[in-house]
C-alpha cells in the first residue's frame, strides 16, 4: 500500500468518538473508563473496547513522561546541527546513546539534524558541546538554543510519522 492509501484507511478507522477519547486521554491518561464514559456520553464498556482497539492498532500507546525539573535538570537545550550529508546516520548513532540526549531527528532546511537534551547545569551543557559534540566526526556546525519557558508541551508531537 502507498502512504496515501494507508493514511486514508487510518483516518477511516478513527471516528469522532475515538478523537474525543484520544484528546481526553492526552489531557489526563489516569482517568478511569467510568469517568471517560461520563464525559463522552457512552458506556464504560465502549470506552474500554475503544481504548483496547486504539492500543491494538498502535494508534495510541501508554508511556511515562518524566518531569525534567523534578529530576534536577535545569536546562533544556535544542541543538541544531549542520552535518556532512554522508555522515548523518553516523552522527545520529554517536548522539542517541548519550544519556542527556532525549531526541535526535533528521530535518530539512538550513540544519540537517535537531537534538533535544536535558542538563543539570550550564557547565554540563558546555561539557557536552566542547567534549562530546566537538569530537563527533561529520558535524560541521552547531547552534544551541536554551529553552527559557515552555508554553505548551503536548506529549507525542515529536515522534516518527510512518
């Protein structure tokens, strides 16, 4: 199947109730099926069956989202990289196993890759840039953005789109 056909089939599987259920779970995944059924105006059994189906189809997954600040991290950085095009996979491999790195993605535009990472201090961020990034073969240039304040953080928006 082509990607367009797969998307069309997927959209057909997700109806308005599924979309409302996903929104409710995204806002608070700890809600009981009884609470969800009351909010959505359907039976408890319908909610449980729909959740099971959405999980079975891998449309939704359950995950734990840690709070960086409560784990002692005070700096969230987005690092934009310009990379030798023949080295993108090699650079990614060098970054994904680094403990502070939370996100690595190839992209288009003036940068080739974005890296998201958490650090306990500016010293730790500096160490990462000078001692780790500087030694990764294939990186031509980096630009680091320190996040000052997050206004919205919707879980799951940074994910692989199949």
